[in-house]
């Protein structure tokens, strides 16, 4: 086990300025919140109208950009060039979006490949640029309220955000003139706000059901340490999906097709309004295009039941990973606007066998936690956050199988190095394929990056020593480095955003991983059986070539016939048949093997060191 | 090979109090976690990051008895992993367990019984590792570490088979 740690840090962070404030930002799918902490007390920052919850909506109104409530109003009025829920596109490539339902709400720029771009007001914009407008707005809001410069922030991301989406969020902050002190996971931030507020100790589940994403984290709070034990989630599951379900219901009731983006966005706004009304009232209606489609709470609950079930499947997964029973929790905390829905509270309560905490405002708690961490990072603190990486990272190996290098739910920062070698004489290059996901086979995981390590000096197979190091930093960002140890040929890879995992792919991969765990194991066993059988054939061939003289008449023919049956079995997908034929070979070669053994012992009585193991 | 015990400031022993391990881990991270080095020089931050990574490695390895035992052997220059060949007697033992598991693949009750007896065997094996390490009987420890690895794998397999049975039942009832 050889380990090498290499750190690739971007530019040096300047020392904190005393007069510049560090804020906490919850950059949400549907809305965002900015908060500040002073002496361990966090509070949300309000705008001039006394509002703390700012819609994450951007209106490109001719030459100027409007963010927040005004932009949402423009959207509800059917204005063009209004962009909402841009968080769902962070770190995605154009190809990622092709088969997803996401595209309906945006006018995508079809001209570009690589990172997705959205068209608005005659411009072609990246999600990073659009998110940076939201961040700029929040920054200005904070500067106005605090009366001083704001240049640093802790920004929260869904625990399930992949490398590309995390990197994109950091870039958006940079564009908005904010130095990111740390990206922290939303449920972890909520735990921080909740735990410090209640001075809690023990094991807690943070159920974070927001506008666009669902996260569940299991944490232990002890001695001021917030230790994440496991995390699971679904990055395409949130209140937005409920809005879409309502919209689909309305379209079906009225016998309409999906309308063009601006009109569809208006329908989604109306659907959201109806959903919110149903939180307190048993009846609501979707007002759109001058018509009202009635919607009752039972109708709505039937629509979203499977969505809630999916969140509970994630909870089961996270608890299993943490090795904890649902009822062993010391508390369950609800976070995110979607947890206001009465049905969600009931189902979560049933699952954990206890009434969840909702004392802190579920819309504000993440930003409050981020603000507390921003203060801790700039002013110092006795508390410590220890987080984990949500998805396993691995390399493609022979046979298209993934060798996991860093397992999901490993604590970060983390670096793991592994040594590889060449398998052909004179091989001078090695292809490295980095994947992310839980499945056994490469084709079922998401490809993050591919690169070729060149300049390996030509030598016999197996002599080169190539060390590949994966590093995940405290922000959850990945870098990969490869080095040939005999010559020092180096290569470092910054994982490109266009290769980033798509939201819906993470979700699909995890769901598939649970459903296909069995199929994967069978597949792997089959591959292993084939490899084993081929090795046996090679061994037998070698033995006959070397000790052919020990064969009795007719024995060679019998063995060769059995080897042929094994070859046929290898070509099939029947593992039992392969195993059976290999076992049959044992009987056929049994006495030949015995004769070889006797001959070997007779010859080897010379000297043999006593092996300590046997 | 750097000693994980040294990294966490713990005495070298196979028997380990998990609470003490946790405390050592938290203390070490309090000192070296990158969050403590925001605004410091790049060199300081790089050092903190690599230390923090090692501390995580040490904690993860020492937390699990099998990895802990393997690390103790590594410190003696003996490397054992999943690919290490077992001595013939152990191999026979392993194959017998596998066979029993497969024979009872459709029988939930006997699978549960197998899982229970595997857990007991693992407890005995863990004790044997502790005894062997205490008396520095390294060959004995090596064999027990190999055994613990196989027992753990067999237990995983038993759990997998039980999970499959349960899933199949759930499907039938649906």
C-alpha cells in the first residue's frame, strides 16, 4: 500500500480583511438566502422590502439584469428572457440535456457543444453566468444591509452535487466577485445551524427536500464535531417536479400539448402557487391562461406519493451505509421548502418513528448554517465539520470492470494512490479512464475523464510503475494525477466540466445500482469464471508441453477433448456450465497431475525453504 | 510505511477502544483540517491538506478490525490483501462455508443460522488475532488475518443471499 499525496491548490488565498464581511449563501434552485453570523449568532439578511427569501430567477430585460422578486413577477406575467431554476443545469453538457425533461423550461442554444448554454435577450449564456447574477444580487443585498464590503462567502451545494456542478458553483462565485471560503453541503450546513442552536448531541438525520434536489445526511454531533456518517440523495427530485406533475395534470385536463418555454414557465408558476395553497387549504386551483383547473389535496397527494417514496428509499440507503437503524436516531431535522407539505412531514415521521424537528425555518436554516461556518472560518472556532464524498470514484480495468479507488461516504479531504503497470512489452503509453458511480461495469458508470500517460520508457511488460493519485479536496473537488515512477513522466488532469456527471445520471446510476446489485454480481462472477477457466486451460497446455512424457496412451486426447468443452463453455454466458466443465477437467487430469507432482517432489527434495505462512 | 497509530498518537495494539480512537481522530482533525488553515500561506495549507488526508486514512483503517490487523502486519513488512493465497487448510474451510451457503441459498432460516455462526467465528478469530499480536506470534496472526478476511467475505455473501430472498419475497407479495 503505497500512498502519495499531491496537492494542487489554485491561487493563494489572501489574509482576511477585518472590515470585509464573510457571508453564508444558500444558492437554491427556486430561491436563495444570504445570512451573516456575529459571535455565533446567525441571521438572515433582508432586502429593502424586508424580504429574506429571494427567488433564484434572472430576467434579462434588454441591457439590464433583474434578479429576485421582480424577475419572478416578470416570469408570471409571461415575459420572455426570464430564467428560473438554473441550478438544475450547473455543470451539465449540452449532450446531458438531450434526453431529459429539463429542456422544456429553457431556450437552449443549439449551436454549442460542451457546456450547455441558454439563450436570453439575444445572448448565449452559461449556467455559471446566470448563477453569478443571483450571487451578485445577494452580495449587493448584504453590502447594503451591512454597510460594508462583502468579498468572502461560504456557499452551500446539494450533498449529491458532482464534481462539475461544484466547480461551476465556485466559478459563478468568482464571477460575482466572491472568494469562496468553502463549499459546504446543504444538509451539513443545516445540521450546523440546528446543532449549535439546540446544543444537540447524538445521531441526527437531516432530511433536505428542496426545490430541485433531495439530500439525506446522517451525522453525529459530538464534542463540537459535526461528523457526516453517510449521505444519499437524488439530484433530480424536488418541489419543481411536483410543479411539473401539476402542470402535466392541467395540460391533460385541458387536452393541450406542452407550450413554448415562456408560457410553460407561466404554467409552472401557477402550479407552484396551487401547491403552496394546498399546504394550508384542502382545495386550490391552477389559474393559467384565464382558466382555473381545480385541484384537491388528495389529488395532489396521489400525484406526489411516488416522489416522496423515492426520498424514503434514499433514507434507507443512507442509514444502511451508516449502519444505523431508523429508530436509533436522536433527532430528525426537516430542511427545504418541500418539507412544508403536510404529507411529507407525516411520511418522514412514520419512517423514522418520531416527530421531525421543524423549529427552525426550513427555508432559512441552510443559509444560517453557511453564515456560521463563514464566521468560523474567518474568525476561528472550536467546532469542526467533517464531511464525506457522495459518489465512488474509480478506474477502468481489464474486462471493462471498475476498480474503485475512493469509496462513497469516505471522509474528505482524501487522496489515494494506486500503482499500475504495463501489460505489453515495449508499451510506451497508458490510457487512464476515470469514472464515477457505484456500478461494477464501466459502461454503467459516468465517465469523468480520459487521458493518456505518454513517455513511459519502453521496457518488458510489468516493469513500468505508474502511480495514479486521486485527490478530493475539502470542497469535494476532484483532481487526478499520474506519474511513471522510473522516469518521472507526469500528467495532471483537471476534470473538465463537460464531462461532469449529469444530475439525472447520478440519480439513475444510484437507483440502478441498488436495483442491479444482483445482476452486477452475477456479471462479475461470470467474468471471473471465464478468466479462471482460461487460466486453467493455459496451465494444462503448459503442463502437457513440459511433461508430455508423463502422459499415458489416450490421455492427451481425453484432456484435449475436455479443454475444447471448456472453450465452448467460455464462449457462452452460462457460468454454471463453465464451472462444471472446469470441474470435469479435474477428474480427467487428476492422475496426470498426481504423476507430475510425484516427479516434482522426487526432483525437488534437494532443498526447499520452509515457508512461514504454511 | 507510516504508522497510522503514530499519526493519531495512539499506542500500537490490536485491541482498540473506539471512543479513544474517535477522540484521537477528532483532536488530530481539529489541528490539521483545511478549515483551520483558511487565509494561511499556500505551503501551510498544502501541508494541512496532506496531513488531514492521512488522518482520514488512519481513522478509516484503524476503525475496522480487519484493516487494523492488516496494518499491524504491514508495519512488520508483511502485506496481505484480498488476493493473498490462503494455506490449503484454510482454503478448504472457506470452500466448505461457500458450499453450505450455496446449498441453502433458497432457505432463509439456514442462511440466517450460517450468518450467525459466521459472526461468532469472526469474534473468535478477532480474539485470536489479539492473542497472536500480544505474544508477537506473527505467523499465527497472518493466518488469522487471512481467515478473518474470508469470514467477512462469506458473511457479506450470506447477507447478499438473504437480501435476494427478501427481495424475491417482496416481489411475490406485490
